[in-house]
C-alpha cells in the first residue's frame, strides 16, 4: 500500500501580506541598528539592499529554456520593505541614533540622513541577567518577582506592539549568552513554565523572549549561538502555536567562507589535515566573547560545520584526522571591522600536502544585517503558509545559520550550496512550481 501524498501546496494557500509587519528585536546593538538604518536607507532610495537574497536574489522557474527567472521578492509574497515597523529591547536605553553611533558601523553622514527616524525608536527595558552576559552591566532592565513575571512583561510589550502592527516576527540580535546545556527544566513545556515561576537558574533571558513570542503565536529567529529555542519545551510550544522557529547564529564571515570552501574540497576528494581559524574583533560583541564562558557558546557553534560537511566517519582517509581550531581575540582598534585568518592544510594525489591561506577583512554587521532582514521576511512568509507553519523548525532557512536546527535524528546541512538549493526549492514547493533537480536529461531527448 502506498502512503498518502500530502496535497501539492499552491500560491493561493498563502495568506496575503496585507498591512504592517512588526519586527521585534531583543538586543539593539550593531547588527540591529545596521539592519534598521539599512532598511530605511533602501526605502528612501539612498542605497541598495546588497547581500539580501530576498531583495536582490533571483529564482529560476521551469526549464532553462523557459527564461523565467524572476526576483524572489516578485515571486514569493514577501512583505515589502515599506511595510516594516521596528521595535525592540536593550539594556542601554537611549535611542537608535545614539546606539548606531556607538556601534560605529555606518558612516556618520549616512546616519545623519536618517537621524529623525532613528531617534524615533527607543528600545524598551530588557529582561537581563548579568550572569548570562558577564561583560555587560544593565542601565535599563525590567524588574519582576520571578522569571514568569519578566516574561509576562515582555508579552505585555508584544501586546502593545500588536495594536500598532498587523503581523509580527521576533529576531534575537542580543549578545551571546554563556554556554549551557539542556537540563530537565527544558524538556517539556510544563516543566519550563513551572521553572519560570520557580525562577530556575537554567532559564536564560533569551528564552524569556522566545517563550513570550511563541506564546503570542509569533515566529522567533536567533542571530546568536544561544541555546534559546533548541530545547524540547520551546519546540513543543512552536508547533502548538503554529509559530515557526529556525537555527541559530548568523553565518556571516569566517564560517560563511568555510562552508563555501569545504564542500569544494569534499567534491574534489581533497583531504584536509588541519584548519586553523583565528579572528580579531573590536566591537561590543568581541568584548562579550572575550569571556571564556560566552566564547564557549560561539566556539561550539563554529566548530560543528566541518564535521557535518566532511563526514569523517564515511571518509576516514581524507577527513579522519583533522585538527580544527577556532579563536576570537578581542582587539578594540578594529571595532566592527573584523579580520579573520584561516590556514588550511590540505593534501592531494598520493598524499602530497598543500596550503591555502584566507585573510578576510570583513565588516561584521554589514554581513549580518541582510541575513537578519531575509530571516524576518521568510519567517513571516512561513507563518502565513499552511505547508510550513505547523512544522516548528524551518530547516529550509539553514542557509542563514552557523548552527541550523533540524528534526531529531536528522543531521544538519552546512554546505552553503545545498542550503541555497533547499531554500529555493522550498519557495518553489509552496508556490506550486516544479522543483529543480538539475537532472536535465530531457534537453537531450528526441
Ligand atoms: N555581526 C555578525 O557578523 C554576527 C554573526 C553571527 C552572530 N552574531 C551575533 O549577533 C549578536 C548581536 O551582535 P552585535 O554585533 O549586534 O552585538 P552588540 O553587542 O553590538 O549588540 C548586542 C546588544 O544586545 C544587548 N543585550 C544583551 N543581552 C540582552 C538582553 N537580555 N535583552 C536585550 N538586549 C540585550 C546588548 O546590550 C547589546 O546592545 C551577538 O550575539 C553576535 O554574536 C553576529
């Protein structure tokens, strides 16, 4: 007996994007201000949304001979940038013009062009616990009798924002929290909600925001490597509320390059004996990551990628003995302009060794902002799409993450090109277009 096939989704199933899309951001530092100022700059025609697949990417439909390659934003019903409204939380108070000046990512002249707009957004007081981000001290934080009270204060903030917008998504652009592993309190929603009332120390501030968003039926994306929604309790809530979640830690600089190069070596059957990656970074993120407990969270997220791309257990002769090391050094003079070096020791035919050196002089938040934008738009699309919203984890958005989330027992895809194909095929699928397999034999038939 064959298993019943789910009906092929069509574009008509997707709820249209009428009205304002509210973007709620816990952590309004370098990435958040670069995202918001950037969206406003694009809306006002000052700049192009470079790096954003949703805005500049195209998608091929049908056969190569059909010549149908629209922009993704003209194909999928994404919210237009004109309809985005921003709010968020931070521990520093002030307004976003001041926050953007502190972050020092964008030129002062460019910021001044958008000064009234940026001044009009003031972060709300944060739910913050110093223990989770040791290098920062809060000026402006919520006070409550326990974590349940703090999380409910966030829900009240969300409820207020819901009166001004039609749909909402939340994206964590806050600091990297200390490393911690799932405990009993994270295993079920019931245990988690009991833990909120009992002020359980293993419930991190980022989890309070995620719980509040999901409880309100709002999708949640995670730009940092924090544990946050990677726990059964919040995955259960995500499915129950039809509120999508996805992976963690924006894949921007060094890891982005790593997941471009490594699939190339693997495709050519070139061996790798060592991959040493180091960075200097001088922004507030670099300062937070200077603490070993916070760095550990980032390190775990960065180390996973090679293991999954190379699959050393299946290719022991080529990848069975790799020495992989990742370092981040806080170096204030560079600010947001990170420098990442990679030394890659590879070997070829008969085992002869070769080396590759990469020196990436990048701009951290310039790389991250378009990813944050795409995630907001695609998570909103997922929430409006019956074929996606009840799934919980949106694996098709792995493209954006160092540490993609997957169903239990399914290994994550880290290869950037597989991720890109997965994303585009998911868009084709929900819009009722044939998937592209790249088989192409039909071009050569009679
Ligand atoms: N820029 C990149 O390329 C990149 C790539 C991957 C991941 N990330 C991650 O994105 C996050 C943001 O990076 P950034 O460069 O904007 O850092 P940032 O330090 O400039 O901004 C983070 C902000 O979060 C705030 N914050 C911390 N805890 C909070 C809480 N509980 N509630 C509300 N606000 C809180 C801080 O006060 C700070 O203003 C970091 O976790 C970083 O590791 C960045």
